[in-house]
C-alpha cells in the first residue's frame, strides 16, 4: 500500500522482512514496545474506571482501492490528510489530558528533533485552554520513563534558537517526574499527573 504525506511526498516504509530482522527497542527487557505499554495502561485505566484515554487515529485519505474478492478490499494508495498532533487524549477526573509519547536510545539527553513544530503548536493551543498537556519520555537504554509538562518542553524547544538541540537528562530529572514501570498499569502515568496537579495548585 502506498501512503503520501499532506505535502504529497511519498511515505517510505521498509520491507516487512527487513523490519523483522532488525532488533526492536524493548521495554523493560520484556520485549514490549513503549507505545504498547502505554496502550495497555490506558486499557487498565479504562476497565478500572480511572480515566478514559485513547490513542488518536491517524487521518487517512484513501485514493486507490482494489477489490480482489467481493468480501475483501485492499487499499493500494492513501494520503495522510493532515500532520499528526499528539498521540493520546482523553479525560481524567474532569481534566482534559493531551500527551505525546517519545523514546530515545540516548543516555544523557533527549533530542528535540523527535518533536515537530505542528506538535509543539498543538500543545501550546491545549495549554491556552488550561489542558493537562505533557510528554512521556522513554530512555530505552536506561529503562527510565519521565513525565515532562508541555510547558517545559515548549521552553526548551524555543531554546533551539540559541543552539540547544536536546534536553539534558539531568534537567529532565529536575523538572520532570520519573515514572517507575510496573505490572499493572505498565506505565502508571496518572500518578505523575496527580503530582503535577498538586504542584500546579
């Protein structure tokens, strides 16, 4: 299937066989990807009536479909209709939550190139509406996870004009909230949200 970005450029996707040969980033040495762990956490929060948080679907414009059989349709070509904003949103205790999940193999800093301007703009818009907006940062080489408020991220993003291209881990340890992975939920990020709310009040 062929995908195109909103600007018309072709979305390149590696051969599935090549992907299977490449070692995947593991989560807490259990072979679980970070996003999957967050999705499981969201399912836990939903089934335990703690919060309603979902991963946002990617908006696609389908332009070519083949019908090899009456009962099956195969999408051959599609476009991303618009740039993505953040990965997740929902409601927790009356608060609107909106957040992005990113990971890096770096051990000493988190590269700002992992984010895009349209994501930063979206977070700023959410902050202006008093939303609880943040990012979950996963240091895969260290098996460490942090909650970082979107406002802190925006501040560091703006520092790129001064040549800063990443956020040092030491600073994230100071201004962020570390999240310790566990069995259920896998990524207990709502505990970090509670700490953030306490600091904000």
